[in-house]
């Protein structure tokens, strides 16, 4: 049986989708952060569903991840150029 290298294993466990939006460095960075957020939320919800985490622990972890994602959005200036009319 062929051995998988680290890159193959990592891409299997944490797949990344292509970015189809407006190509700017801050958008690419935020997209990567958003995909990581989604992957981690998926792990946390699976652990909670499987009984390995309590509902409160899962909520706290997801809330902390959300705050981190929101902070990255603000630091990158994503959405700051939208005008309300």
C-alpha cells in the first residue's frame, strides 16, 4: 500500500476551496480564515454531537472562533467600503 505524505493527508482532512470573488490580498486572507473557521466549527459540532464536548463548551469554542474571525475581518478592512444609501 502506498504511503500518504503529509500534504496529501492535510488536504484530505482540511480541504480548501478555490476563491471566486474579487482578487485582492485581504479578500484571499479573509477567505482562508473563513474556511478555517468553517472547518473548526464542523469539528466542534461533531465532537458535541458525539458527546465528547458539552453544549456549553462547544458554544464557547465556536463563540471564540467567531470573535477571532470578526477581528480578522475588521483588521483586514473587509466590508468597510460599503456605503449605505
